[in-house]
């Protein structure tokens, strides 16, 4: 199509529509798939292209005109203008989409993805000019939400050809937009709409890529809303269903799954971390410190990665995981005491001081009591005798055996 003229483009559009070729239609509407039109229309406007109105059945004549405008703005690096024209193109397409079956889904997915990408570019351009840098992405989310409505309300098409097979892909795009502009609270509306439509096919029936994206964002919402059990469940399913070659997606999932699994006592293997150097650099110091009960190294790692962890919304999570490190230190005290069932509080106090913890004897006793309360240690403290009395068996239960592994994150 690189040398195609507009008349040829119109003919190809008409053929794709007549024969219901969704993938071909998606290709024709990509801003990067048509170069010949740039030479044919050097500075096109709606007025100059009005000659072509009526050349195709409505709204496709208008869509074709909008496409020329989008292509030219993209070629001239005018991201804000390209986004606005693409938004109009999508709105026109939705008029057609709402009265047709699922064969149009490949084209819908393509133009919505282009809309989101152009919104991202437009926000970057706006930011460079000192303007609001989220307005375009918010507008993209609003337009894509209309596509969701068109998908979910299809009650005419046969199940195999239903527009409902686009629901989770479109929802994934909407959630991406919300997360990009940090308007995560708006996600509740779209998820409520899914739950209110029980006739949507089960998630497991959708393409695996749709499932992974949806589960990732549901997991992230659980993480941010402190529903950590739900977050771990969804992120685990997203990880094991993700295409093994999608390295960046796997890394994105593991960024949040690793700390959640840490609280259950499942530390990642070296083999896993070596596959993801970025995560290896971030998490290995914490994991090593937890294994050794090395509070000093753990605190130094928190300071070193503070900015990065704050940006990832992980700082508070890993700060609370420091208790895993204290547990490791106390367990080493127990081993050093030959796994005695009676250990003086002074031994735990000495271990904390050696770890550069400036704590008093009372604070050390309080830390031991906290370990007992949270199920890290089985036993009790004799305050009068300043003695920690530990259980004869399983004094330091496995982290995975704790009934509420995420309790310390609440």
C-alpha cells in the first residue's frame, strides 16, 4: 500500500467491508500502514476532502477522510492533532461497530490501541509545552469506555460472532489508561459493569493474552487496595499464563508478585532472578538479608532503593517485610542457643545491638513479643524472669504455615 492513492484506498476499504475481513480492515486503518496518501494530500483539511463524501456508505466516507487527517498529522509529528482526529475516527467507527457482529473486533482492537498510543504521545507533547499532561489519556479512556459499552450490550449476534468477545481486551486498555493517569478509583465503574452482566462468557474462554492483561490489573488493584491474597492469586495466574517470550510483561508481573510471595515464605530462586536482571538488582539484597537475618544490610537496601520503591508503590511493603529479617535474626539466636526452649531476652537484645539496632532491653523484649503475636515465633515471655520460653516443637514455624501471612501488611 506504500504507493496507493486515495481512490485505491477507498476500493480496498469497500472490499474489506463487503467481505467482512476484520484483520484487513485493521491494517487499512493503521496510521503507519499508508504512506502514499501523505504525498497525495500535502496539507489536507476536512473541507478540502469534502469532495470524497458519499464515496462510501456512511460512516465510512467520513472515516476515510479522518484517516487521511490522522496520517498526515502523524507524519508531521503533531501528536495532539493526530490524537484528536483519531478520536473522531474511533467515534465514527463505533457507530458502525454497534450494528455489526464480532468480525469487526480486529479493527476495533487496532484503532483503540492506536488511540491510546497517540494519547500517550499527545500528553508527552503537551507536557513539553507546559500544559496538562494527562488530559489526552483521560479522553482516550472515555472514548474506549464507549467501545466497552458497545461490546457488552451485544444481544443480537450469535455467541461465536458476538462483540462480547472484545470485552476483556477493551477493559484491559481502559485500565491501562486509568493506571497511566493515576485515576485508579475509576476502575470500580468498569469492573462493576462486568459483574452486572452475567451473560458475558467466562474469562477462561477468552484469548490468553486478554486473560493475562485483565488478571494483571485486577492483581494490581488488589495490591493497591491492600487485598493482598486476591493480588497474589491474580498475579500468579497472570504470570503462569503469560507468553514466555513476553519478557517485559513477565518482569512487570514479578515486580509485585515477588514481595507478596516473600510474605508467604516463598523466596525466588537464583535461576528465576537471573532471567530478570532488573529485578535481580532490586530484590537480591533484600532476599539475602532475610535469609541471613541481616538487618543492617536490609536497612541499607531500603535507603539505597527508596526512590525506586516509592515510584513502584513498594516502599511500605518492603519496609514491613523487615519483620521477616528480624525473624531470621531471632531464629539464628535460637540456633546459637542450641535450640533451647528457654533463652534470656538479653541474648536477643545483644543480637539486635550487633545488627546495629540501637534498642534498649525493653524494646528488644517488645520486638520478641511482636514476633510471638504475629505468629513468627511460638512461645511466650516471662517478663519477671526476662526469659523467652519457646515451644518444644516448631518454635519458628515456616512462613508458609502461618494462617494469615499478610496480617503484618494490614
